[in-house]
C-alpha cells in the first residue's frame, strides 16, 4: 500500500509542478493539498514504529499548504505559523534519534552560526521589498527553518546513517524552498517569477525528510 501512496504522490507532484511552470493557478490550487496528504499516507504505511511528532509535523505542513492558497497577508501569516509548528515538530522527531553527547560543540556552534548568517544575508537582500509588519516574523520563521536544519545535521553527526543523510538533504531543500518563496512572492525584480523552484525543492525536501525518518 505504501507504493500506492508513493505513486499517487508522484502523480500529483508532477501535475502540480507542471501547473507551477505554466503559472496555472487553478490547477496548482487543486493539486497542492494532495502532495502532503499522500506523503502522510506513505509514512503511515511505510514506518515500522509510528512516531507522533512526525505525523503532527506532516499535518502542520499540509495545513500550511492549504492556508497559503488564498492571497493576502493574513493567509500568508497563518500559513507561516503552521509551517513554523511543522519545523518545531520535525526538530522534536530529530531529537528523538540524537545522542547529543556524540555531537561536539565545534559542530553545534558553526552550523548554528552558518544558518544565522544565511538568514541575515537573505533578509538584508529582501528588506527593500518586504512589508515592515512581516519583516521580523518572516525572519523568525526562516531562523526556525534553519534550526530544523541544524538539528537534522546534529542527528547525522550523532548517528551517521543513510536515513540521517537523506533527512539533511531534505531539510536543506526545505530551506531553499522557503527562501525561493520569499523572493518569488515579494521581490518583483527577482529572476524567479514562478513557483516551480519553490514547489520542486519543497516537495522533494518534504519527501526526503520523511523518507529519512523512515530509514532510521
């Protein structure tokens, strides 16, 4: 059954990416919610031991997808809150598989500073285009995404398995997706005009995070 969910995920993701490439908003809106819904089904069928934090993280990502469909600052903010919760529960799921006694400070601190620096640079570039009311909330959101990446990396150093590597790649793609979304949505001078890159990195990133949590 897990392969059925995976096949449906691939179908809806492919259709959604095509719609994103063609700027077909109606088709994008129709298919968007099915991406995380089918990934949830895949996780539930594929995992040997169900972990509640992963399920909640997927559900908040699904909620975030749906809240971002309508236009307007209110909907964008609510979608961001849902995704912040998703990142937080992914962090909880990584911590469950991390022995921090095996992760030295010379790993913890540099990666935290790396993502902090990345967020500062990104928002330095975005500042002229963002509404003032959203600047700090969006920066906080991306910092939480960066923290999610850091904890995925700490899990890798604690237990260097194939699953941990896959999760790190997925988390990085999620960071790229969010950064791309900010430029697409707010910087009208950006070379990125469509949501194709946003959704390509997002859909693959979410899949790899979940796959990495299945392959403990």
